[in-house]
């Protein structure tokens, strides 16, 4: 999982990526391709 400053570039890498908020942190998760994971905050 990458920790990035901007999640906008991570979100557009794959069409199945979705942005989720959990415990005050913002995550990009991808069910079909789990290597596109990122966290912000």
C-alpha cells in the first residue's frame, strides 16, 4: 500500500478503483486488482 499526498492520480490508474473513508483516513481500494491500494492521512 502506498501513502500518497494526492489520491486523484491513484484513482484514475484503474477503472475499478474507488475512494473510501475509514477512521479519518482516505483509502483507494480495488477489488479486482489489489495492488492499486493507497492511503492518505
